[in-house]
C-alpha cells in the first residue's frame, strides 16, 4: 500500500484542539449548540413581540428581525456547524478548531446581540457586524474545498455565496427600500438548494447503510442523471420564484420541481426506515421540500397566500432538516449510538408539528396569533429538547477520536 492510498483510507481525526475547551475542538459543537439555543430564544422573543409588542429589533422592525434571525441567525449557525464538520470529511483536510473557531463563533454571536437593539452600537455598525459572518464562513469553506480539490462541491459554495449576498441585501432592502421580501426569498431559495444538494448525498447514503445492516437487498437509487435534472429544474423554479413569485410560469416550474423531487424522494425508499426515526426524519424533512414547491406553485396561481407558502419552506423544510442533521451529526461525532432516543423522537414530532401548522394562518386568519403561538411553542420545544439532551454531550470530551462511517 502506497502512502497516498493509506492517506486516502484513513479517517479524519476528530477533536484536534486538545488543549482548550472541548466545545472548540470541532465546528459542530459550538455552532449546533448556538443554533439550538438561539432558535428557541429568538422564537420565544418573537411570540412575545406578536403578543405584547416590545419593540424587538429596534429600527430593524419586529417582523424584519424575526425573518432575519430565522434565516440568517439560527439557520446560518446550523449551516456553519454542518459545513465545518462535513468539509473535512470531503477533503481529508484538518478542521477549523481552537482560537480560529472561537473567533468565528464570536462573530456570529455578536451579530445576534447587536441586532436585538441596533441603537446600542449604531445601525451601520450593527449591520456590518452581522453581515461579516457569512462572507468569512464562505472564505473558510472555499479555502478548504479548493485546497482539497473537491471541485464537485463548488455548488455548495455557490449557495453559500447567495446566502451571504442575500443577507447584505436584506439590510439594504429593509433600511432603504422598506421591503425585505426579495432577499428573504433569495435566502430561502439558497437554503432549499443546499437541502436538495446535500440531501441527495446523505439521504441515500444513510438509508443504504441502515438497510445494509439489516440485510435488505433493495437499496436507495444512487445519484444519477435524474437527480441532476431534478436539481436543475429546482434551481430554475427557485430563481423564477425569487424574481417573480406570482407569475404563471413560476407556478409551472414549481409544479415540475415538486413532481421531480417527489419521485426523487421515493427513489430513496424512506418508508423502509420507519423503525429508526434518526433516518426517517431526513426523509420527512425532504418531504417538506416537495410540499414547499407545491405550495409555491399554489401561491403563484393565486390559490394560497404567499406568506403561508413561504412558511412551508422555512418552518417545514429548513426547520425539520436542520434539526435532523444536527441530531444525526451530534450523535455520530460524539460517540453516541446512531439511534434516536425518546427525547430526540419527541423533538422531531414537535418540529414537524410546527412546520405543519404555521402555514394555517392563511386559512384561519381570525386565529392568526393563536396559531403563531402554538407553532412557536412547538418550535421552541423541539430545539429546547435538542439543547437539553445534547448540550452536555457537546460540552464534554468524547471517548473516540475517530468519526464513525456514515456520521456525515
């Protein structure tokens, strides 16, 4: 065996920063913990704002603050935790840890604090602090992917760049144009593409590994031309929705994307994973992608309120998938058994309930506040359970320094 072959086959070491706090030993630890805490906290603050009006976000405005913190606050932390953990697996390079990781986490946390009350540091300073995080994350990920020569993963960078651009434009649109709908759609579209790209990698892999252990011969379909076609149609649909959400052609494109990704999901044979929630939740979360495209099509044809369709994608697709990935990766990279616990299953149920009932404000406007409160409570429960169960795990040393196969 040559040295090159040996290097390729050896797993990437974990927990490389051994002299500092354990939580800074790997990217998923601080960012998943931060995402869980902030997701629950930001939602609680939003419910208080809706119910009592506390001037949340200062000059940013309560609604804009809520949209921003869901799209660029908690979601960006969950994405950072995933990318800083997955990219070393893809490239074979060492992960970001220790002081550089602390600096990145601090930048993200600073953005959350200054946007709560921008007047404390000045609006421009608050915006500059918040807007810096995603470009820095992009540069770190780009360096690793390029250095590792993983050219096929450049599409992940494209989505990350779109998110960084959307965040910057969000602030401009809010303060200058007074309307954040376009940058919000751009951000949702970027997250949807990431879910479809990354989901196309992990869902068939995790499902196949689980089925192989049980001696099942009929495995999920591997990536092929059909998947590429489905992703291209989805990209066209999301671009059309971003630029012209109420155009008939947007509706047609979204319907086509819903059909193709519905078939794609069926090809992964998710129903066979019903006995294991840790795998099944990935398929259910991807099911919200299909529902999202159907909802966006209905909105384009004037059959559904646009805000309701948007929340199918955000509370449904993004919320369920981020929690699914956070729990799976946390268990896989901290030496826990790859099997959902009772608390984990409860958190899955809660986030699915939140995604299912939040769009109902369009159908039942007379109880809009009550629906928001109920959906928000389910959301808070889901991510609080994650923090309660996995917070201590993320903070303590793991026994195994090597990541098990199939953990990401």
